C-alpha cells in the first residue's frame, strides 16, 4: 500500500485541523495509515519545498506550530544532571 502524497497530507490537514478521535478515524479510513504515521509524514512533508509550493500559508502555519511544540517539549525535559 502506498503512502499518502504531500498534497494529500496537506489537504487532509487543511480540511481537518482539529485533533481528536474523529480525526484519527478519518486518517485511518481516508489515508489508510495510522494516526502516528500520518503525523510523522506530515512533519516531514512540511519541511519540503513541494509543501511550500502546494500551500505556503498552511505549510508556514504548520511549521510554526511544530516549532512551538518542540520548544514546549524541550522546556519540559530536564537536562542531564551531574
């Protein structure tokens, strides 16, 4: 089974921006991948030039959201202790 294209990932995210159980079911039924895999693929997709060409506004918004989530995770994870 093939993986969703960058365009399919971005269209899906644009059409279904809210997270939740309903979205997870739609990911499985429409894209035929597990939700965790969808988010992995989407995270990679938004780093590409193809994503920017397809929908620059959405791609920039998702990049900002991803960067904010990474920053929040880094603040929660304590550094090594000596």
